[in-house]
């Protein structure tokens, strides 16, 4: 066992063998040997050994534990349940084995059996937790039941009765048990009863979370629309803590609800269960003013009351009745707020919410008013008034962010923008002085100046200023050198490099972000969208692996979390874990990565039909199966991960999100159908029956071609909806979701090529079933298809021609679309080869039959059917075309190597010496990345060329 723990598996196997020689029936040694075998990749031997031991139904703890570990490593948790079912039969009174059995069921989600196991445990050892495990399993049955009705009429009422029994017998001990009772009543929509539980004696056990009782009461009052109680409770909680924002929201919501219902307090008695109620605007105004007055006596200033006043103004304006309540002018209030909290980084995000209270005519005045109160000293030689300490720097940064948010920078012309960029960078470099003592993992205080400057340059680039994008990269690389863990710099660099078509620097940046766990789903799209599209096949494989490893381990990990939740009685977390797992399983990104990964593997590994067949087998792909949950696809991408300070009209909107999801789904459908069509090719080639055989329909062959034909129809439909989508000409914001590869796929002609290739498969199949006699029409059709295919592929190649990077007026311009077209070309040629090798497998037997006939008849002139010539011409043309493309790529490599970046006159003498150093690095990275892409594409095409040379019937 020690050897196994240290990872020395071979020694472990040897030691186990020694033991087994002496003691033939030592179960535990056998299992430990099996674990060694499993870890050295001998899965089958390990499984056989394990099953030998399991068949003996062991009951010693060591063997059971070891087998559990082994099965877990094999990803076969269902075998653990069988193991403990047997053990429990032999040792019926073991608390330990019963609880292991319960946990084994929990791993595989067998809720009904969990319920039974929980009760069996409670009968042996009447401990409360076991009883409530059983209750929780009922709730889980109700959650997983397809039939809503069943869960409301059977599972939940049963769970409620079980808990009520314990309540009546006064056996409720722990907080978790009260939580569980509350959860059942809430799911049964018995809000009144749930409220009574929380407010009653049982509620006193709810102590582990702050304000746990109050929050639960509030939730029930809202469900029951008991606004007087909502109001009184939130008022009471605000008196305790006037900085708790959620209660301000409930307080305002309830006040206005009561006004709309024209509620008045009942005479002679309490206003509500929770005490005094405010039911008029006057009372609300007075209450907020009192909170502000109270706050001013505080030693530590609180933001809550001041923001609450702005929130109240906003709500009153919305109702069209602000002016009569004399709450003050929002502009003045925001100014006072800035004076109080301007040196806190949160000041900007606080005010951001309320800027729409300012009239746009006042923006410039408001900004200059803020600038006047910042203590800046005009000591600098270039006349810039600079802050003397970090507080002043924070205040100034806040104003700059507000200027961007109010659109003041957007309205400037090019010259003004460049001046602002220079000012911001001077301020950035000056601010670095305050961060000299910062650790590498800390951000510099002035980093936002640099980011804002880059945002301004991005505006200029989008307006057509080509040099601006290089300056963006230069400034970001400079920023990163001073603040190496600034994730915003890295994310923005990733986006810009990808837009320029350079993937190489991105892989390193992404791995330095050190994305953890769920981030592989939320920001993984930044990587997987571009890696393959820009020809970095190896990196694409790795980035897919990262993501897939996370998604696959999520299955296993979630079961462990659920088990811990049972052990510690954190019942309310269990449904959350399940929901989390489901959300990840139906993740859009997961489906995309699975599909692209398989297509990529086929591209890289499958050269001729035999290995295509093997690859498809090893992926257990089949054209009939579709494992993507189309109805439940969840878009878990974080599209706001990049900070921006854009006004609402320029920012990413809900509409953009919807459209992006629609586009991603259509593209995923096209890719997934392509994959399934390719996976159908090997199923056709060796299942043909002669035409007059009656068996065709029975042995399922005709159904194979029908599958392919129906997939083709679906592909046509998906392509149509893709074209309709692109007609809308949607432009996402520059930092919004990246568009898919769909537009390029249609415009460069890959789409038409690939669909016509799959139609060709259908024709060849027909030729195969009809035979060569009387099939002149089909043969002609095939001939025409092959001709037009070569023309289409040549067109596609023409769209790949041109310089990838050119120097124009002393600046670089990259053409990533040419690179994307080349990648599509390689993929389309690969599909063409897989289809050709299917044609080959059909035509070869025909040819050998003809040659046999020829020998029999001893005639020299048995006419060759036209289809052979068509096919041979086609293969020859494919070969020439591929050679041409390979030559073109060699040419590109030579040009890229010869590109002398030193000679780029960076005519912007604006650039300082240190900036020039970064510019050089950046351009070098882009050049090297393109070079790398072209090499990988070239390598892959050479493999394809070798394959074509083997295609001779």
C-alpha cells in the first residue's frame, strides 16, 4: 500500500505477487495488485482481478475500502453499490457498511434506494441524521421526478409527514433538521406554515447564518405579498444596520406597494406582526433623512444612507413625482458623495448606477466641478497637475472613469483623443511611484489609467486608424511588465491578439491567468474560439483538453460534494450542487468543445479510410446518436469579464447576448452534423448487398444511407438558418462576444464544398447498389459533381491567396481572414479525401471484376465505364491543387521569415524609447505566431498529399 501511495505502481504489483504466492486467498493483496495494474494502464486485467474478489462478496474492511478506491478510479461507481449490498446482507447490523451503502447510492443518484438505506440505518441505530438522510432522499426524488404533479402529491407530502412525526415527538435536535422542514414547506408552497416554523420555537435553532431567521421570514412575507410585514421588518433591520443595501430595496418596494394598495393601519391594534409600518412617501423621505443624520455621528462613514437617498429620488422620478419632496438635486448629492467617498475605488461603481439622473447638458459641468475639489499639484514639467498621494490619485481616476462613462471621450476627435491618451499614460507612469512597494501579485494603483488609454486607442482603431491597434498592444505589454498579475491587461491582450490573427502569445497569457474550475466554462471560449481557427492545431488540442478535463471531473466531484453535504447536514446545498452539475452538463461551451475536439482529432489522426474508421470507433461516434441537449443548452460564458466604461448605448446589451447564443447554436449544429456525417462514412463501405437481394432492408444497410441522407437534410436546414442569421449583419461591441467562424465558412465557399461532398456520397452509394450496367446517368452525375468540386476547391484556394502580414505606410496590417480560409481549406480537403477513399472502396471491386471478365473473354477491348476516368482525373487534379497550396504556403513562410520589422518606421515620435522596445516585442510575437500557424498548416497538408498519392484504383 505504501508503494501505491508513493506512485511506485510496479513495485506494488511485485510485492502483491510475493504475498499471493504465500497466501493464495488474500483478498486485499489481490485488490491492491489490481489498483497497481489499473494505474499502469492495464485496465482489463485489473477489472478481471477485482471481479474475482468481488464475486466472493468480501466483508473485511480492507478489501472493501481498496475495491471502492479501485472502482472510483475506473469511473464505475455503480459497482461499489453492488459490493456493499452484498456486505450488508452478510453483516446486517453493521452501521458502517450501511452508511457506506447509502453513500454509494448517493454517488450514482439512486434516490429511492437512498431513502430505503437511510431508514434501514435508522432502524439499526436510531440517530436523527440517518432519519433525515431518508427525508432528504424523498426531496431529491421530488426534484428529479419528471412529473411535477407526482412530486407535489406524493414525495413532498410524505417527507412533510415524516418530519411532522419527529416534531410531534419533540425529537428535532439540529438546525439542519429545521432547515429541511422549511425547505419541504417552501417547495410545497405552504408559505404560511413555513413562516410559523421560522417564527416559532423551532426557529430558535436557526443560528449559524447571520439574520437567518429574518431572511427566511422576509422571503415568506414576499411570497405571501404581506407588504406591511415586509416593510416593518426591513425598517427594523435598517435601524440596526443602516448600511445593509438589500433591506433598503425591500423597504422601498414595500412602501410603494402599500401606497398603490392605499393601505392604512388597522385602528386600535398593532400595525403588523413585525411592528410599525411606513405607508407614505413622506414617512419614507423622513426615514432616509434620519438615517443620514444618524450616520453623520458615526466614526466610520457608511455609504448606504447616501445611496438610498439617490435610489429614492430615482424611484420618485420614475413615478413622476419627485419635485414635491425636496430631496435635493441629484447632481449636488453625487458631488457631495464624491467629496466623501471619492478616494475609495468603489465610488465609481456606486455612482455609475445613478448617472442617468443627470441631464446630459450638465455632464461637462459636473466633471469639471469634481476635478476642482481634487488636490492636484502642478509641479510637473509638462504642465500636468499630478496627485501627491494615493487618495488624490483614486479621486482623479474616479473622475476619468466617469468621463468615459458619460461619453465625453467618445465625442472627441482623433487629435483630442490622442492627447488624452498621452495624458493618461503620463499619469499612469507617474502613479507607478506610489506602487513601488507593491508585491508582484498586487495591482499597481494607476493600472486603470493604462486600460482607459487603451480603450481610447481601440475606439480609434475601429474608426480605421491602423496604427492604434499596435499602440494598444504596446501599452498593455508595458502595463503587464509593471503589474504582472493584472487579469484585465491579459484578457484584453488575448482579445486583441486574436483579432489580429495571432494565437501564439495567447496560450501563454491564458495559462498565466491560472483559470480555476468553473472559469474553464465561463472564459474558456476566449481560447477555444481561436486556437484551431488560426491554425494552431496542437494548442487547440490542449485547450480543448483543459476544458474537457474540467467538465468530466465535474461529474465525479459533484458526487463528492453531495456526500459531504449529507455528512454535515448541509441539506439545502444538495439541490444547488445538482443544479450546478446539470448546468455544466448542458453547457454550450462543453458541447462546442466536445464536437470541435472530435473533428480536430479526426483531422490530425485519420489519414485513410482504415484509420478514419479506427478513430471513429475509439471515439465511439455514431451517425445516429446526438448527445447535445439542444433544448436545454445553457450559455455560461461570462461576456462582461472585460472591464469597460462605455455608456449604455455602446455597451453589450441583452439583445447581443441573445443573438450571440443563437449564432453559436446554429454554428454548433452545423459542426455537429458535419461530424456525424463524417462518422457515417465507414458504416457504408462494407455492408452492401447486391441489388436483387431481399435482405437489404432487414440488415439495416439501407437505413445507414437513410441516416446519412436525413443528416444531410438537417445540415441544409442549419446552413439556411445560418445564412438568414448573417443577413442581419450584426455587429457586436468590440469587447462583446466574438463572432463565430460561420461567416467565413459561408463566404469562402467551404460550406458549398462540404455539402456537395456529402451529396456525392449518396450518389456513389446509388452506383454501388445499382452496379455499373445501365447506370450511365448516375455515372455522369458523379462525373459532373467531381468536376465542380475541383472548381470549388480551386476557388477556395484563391480566397487564401495574398500576404498574411503586409507593411503599408510604415505600419503592419494583418489579414487573419486569409489564415482562417487556409484552415477551412485543410479541413475541406480532408473531408474530400475521406469521401474519395469511400469512392475508392466502391470502385475497386468493380474494376477487379471487369478485369476478370476481360481475361475470360480474352478480348482486349472491354470498355472502361466513364466513372473510372472521372475519378482518376479528379484524384490527379486534387493532387496538383494540394501541391500548389503547399508551394503557396512555402512562399508565405519565406515572406514571413524575410519580414524585417526593424525597418518599420514607427513614425509616431510620440513613442518613448521604452515604448519602442515593447512595440518591437509585440510585432515580433505576431510575426512568429503567423509563422507557426503556416508551418502547422503546411505539415498537415503534406500528410494529406501523401494520402492522395495512395488513391489509385
